[in-house]
C-alpha cells in the first residue's frame, strides 16, 4: 500500500492494481475516504478540517497526483508528493 504523502496525521495512498477513474485513498485516525485527484470526495468521510486540508493539498498537487497515478498503473511505485506544512 504505497504512501504518496503524509501530513497532519493524514495518510494518502494509491494502489497499482486499483480501478479507474484516477483517485486516492485517504485515512485519518480510523476515518477513510476516497478522493478524485482534484480533491472531490467520492466516498467515505473525513472530519471537516481534514477534508478541507485534503482538498487544498490536492488542488496544489493535482498535476503531480495525475503523474503519480500514471506511473503507478505502469507497475511502478507512485511518486512521493510534498506534504502540506
């Protein structure tokens, strides 16, 4: 389960054998959610503050997330992406 980024207790992952459309899996203290690469919540739920942090981070790194998704689905490890600070 490759980790793409971690910030403020939030863990973002991408899976090589995952289905389309491009998305990321996000966890925070037992809460789980799936987001599109532009930060749209697709399923699950995070606390409001963490949801907003994920949306902001995704907006900043959307191009890198797309590149990571493509690399991941070519059988390689997804790229690490800079966390929020």
